[in-house]
C-alpha cells in the first residue's frame, strides 16, 4: 500500500383499450393483402396494459419487445402464437430473440403480414413528431405502418434489404399525436421475403439524442469551469483483494461496520449521498459527470498517479481511464493533474531505478493515451498538464527533460508560488486551499503576475487525518459562505479565465462538493446560480434518480437500455424526455 497522498500541500392513468384492430382502420395505411385483412378483423377481447405497468413516455424510445400485456388478440396478434426465439417474454406468443445491434437487448422477429403489436403510451405534448424505426431483413423486407387508437397514423413503410437479420438500419416517417394516453399499434401489412416482414428492434418518436449527441448545458458565465476529481476510491468488491481502499479507511476505519441508520464507517466527517463507492463504477461515473454538467462544469481535472506499476497506482490509473472514457459521451473535456510526488515515493522505496526516466515514461503515456484525444483540454493551442507540486523534481532542468516527450510543449501549470521550481517549462500556476483562506486568494489574484493564472473555489477544509490515524494538517476553514465567496472571487478576478473547483470528492480533507448527507446539493446549486446555469436542483435530483434505477435494475437488459436512453437524453439536455422515461420505470 502506498504512502497516503495528502492534498493540502504547499499553498496549497388506468389504460383504456382503444387500439383494437378492425378491417376499416388497419388497412388505412395502404393496400394490404388478404392475410392482413383477415387478421385485422380480429378484435381484442379486453383491454391490455402497458408492459411494466406504466404507459411509455413520448417523446421517447420503445423497445419492440415491450408490447402491451394481455396476450393474443389483446396485446398483440401473432399468426404462430409462439415465441420462436425463446427469449425475454418466454410465455408470450411473439418471436423474440437476442440482438447484436448497438445497445444489445432483444428484437422481435418471425413477423408476417396481418400481425400487430400494441403499445400504450403517454404523449407529453401534442405535435408532429418524427418516428424512427430500427429494422433488419435478409433480402427485401415487407411493409408496415402505425395506427393510433385504431386509426392509421402513417403511410406504409418498406423495410429495405439490410443484408442480414442482424444488420440494422433506421427508417423514418412523420406521425401526429395529441397529448395524453394512446395505444400505438405496429401493424405488419405485406411480405416479400419468404413470408416474413422483417425484424424490429425499437422505435423512437421524437428527437433522438443518440443522433444529436451531447450538448453543453446553457449558462451565462464565460469562464471555463473545471473540477478536480480523485479516482482513488475502492470498495471491498472493486479493490481486487476483498478490502476497502485506504481512502475510505485511513488507518483505523472499517466500512464493513454499519450503524443503525445504514451508514458505513468511513474516514471522513462527511458521507456521500450514494454511500461509499468505487471510483471505477460506471454508474457512479455517469452520475458524477452528469451532476457536474448540470452544475455548469465544462471538464474534469483528474488527479493522475502516473504510469508506474507500483502500489495502488495501476488501480487509480484504471479508474481515471474509466472516467475519461465517459467524458466525451457527456460532452465534457478533461485533463490530467500529475502527482510527481508518486515517482519520488516509489524511488525512495526502491521500486523504480531512475526518477527522471520514470517521469518521462509518465509524460509519454499521458501524451499518447490522453492528450491525443479530441476532448483533452487545450490552452493557447497546447495540451494542459497540471502538476500537484512540484514535490520531487525541483528544478527547471529536470522538467525540461521530463516534458521533452511532447513535440509541442504543454501548457504546464504548477501549484501557486512554485513556477521558479519548474523553470521555462512553467506556463502558469493554479492556487489551492490554504489556512490563510480569503487573504491568500486575494494576494494571489491581485499581485501574482503570470501568463496563465487559474482561479479556485472550495467549500471549506476539515480533515479526518488525526481521527483516522494519519498525519496531516489540523487547521480548518469554515463551510457556510466559503464556497460562494471563493466562487465569486474567482469569477471576478482579472486575468483568470479558468476556474478549478477543489474538489469533487476529497472526503479525507472535507473539500468535496458532490452531494452528501450533510450538505445535500447546496454546493452544486450555488454553482448553478453563480455561473448562470440553465438548470435547477430538480435536474440534479433526476440524475440521482437515474443512478438509483441503475443500481436497482442492474443486470436487467431491457431496463438498462431505457436507462441508457435516459442518460443520452440528459447528455443532450433533453430533461423532460429523460424525466418521463426515468419516471416510467
């Protein structure tokens, strides 16, 4: 186990069945053959209900296999009345199989003319929508259309030859819907290819965020906002050795001890809303990045241990890369905060033979694996690299050698009042949390002349080190107004174009702004106000609801697909669509 890293260093509705398929309505979508007409004449005996118990929200996406309950002639009509694929809803008479389309899950196949599937929906607002349908066919496919409440609502659509039953394409049409609850019916009209219409994966009504991609949350603030994030937390199930990570335990805490309120014993005076977590958990990362986004954060500055395979460095690096992998998906940028102190500790322990070469290897790894990504933060045309120090390499010659792996010198920033220790490689400084609080910040903003000067905002400072059996500072900074004060100072500071929030999740030092039992969403709502963000606490709570659903339905492929769609809606700033989908589960 590595020596603990101390971060303060230096300056430092009930459904009504109205979708019965009758001859006059089901043939309105276009010319149908006799089989279609015969099947369309079958009437449902009683009302069906939405699968899962809630009407599907529109705009939104509906999986083809999530047709209404009630069985044959109610939720669907199927000529064979059997599940030829044997998957998912195994007792229903509709052929369902696993799909290899993006997002995996299931599709409906073995379809023929005259069959239909009903879906009870709830439309948020009247309008003309785009309907997108995901289809596949090995050879020329057949035709289909949609009915709404027993009346044809679209023209017939033809399924193209996609060159395989699992080669998928999307076909589109327009559909007009009134607000409220309806039954949409997918009606299969004609066949060409061996008596089969085609395969159906899903249909989406409304704008599709997966096509639009992520967008920035609107805000009036013009300065870039980044948050400093620690990737070093492990649970007993993520660590690989059955033990909780040291940043939850320090020297004497045991998260396996749970109190009467369900709280685990952790090395912090503050308790995360989610409970203690693993930094590499994809659900946690999605939750954290979405919260940041809706609080006005543009990117993440990830505390990076380097590339050396000693102590817990590989696990921390793995977690950092899991975070990086989701940043682009959320429309966020990132950069690395190097810990040169880690090289020094590993060298002193005899685990690496050459400090300079190890640091050069770290920079080469950073350049190749991170800085080459399109969403890596650039300042003045160069990749941003911060160092939390320097602590091991204290002269410009060392840093010139270490950073020589970059063909274009990076925008290299060290901690405040240390640029003299990095020489010509230093392009600026970033302030941190220190015991002199506001006076120290005022002095830095007003008197420190630098090419690049970052601002900082933090909530307070109250370490658990003494209580946790670690060494470290005992001074404190109060909470209360500290966060809003430091935010406002950084926003107002002349020559400061970038603000670092310190930190997202350093629980040991009490500088976390992510939601906790003690502070709730207060730090994030303060950021929304300060940066003029077009979102509110209700959006943050929706993101937490998404996380809770992720945990509750983990392993349920059908629900997970819906949650993926909800996350995509949130990344695309389509909050109402995300809320409707999350609340339907």
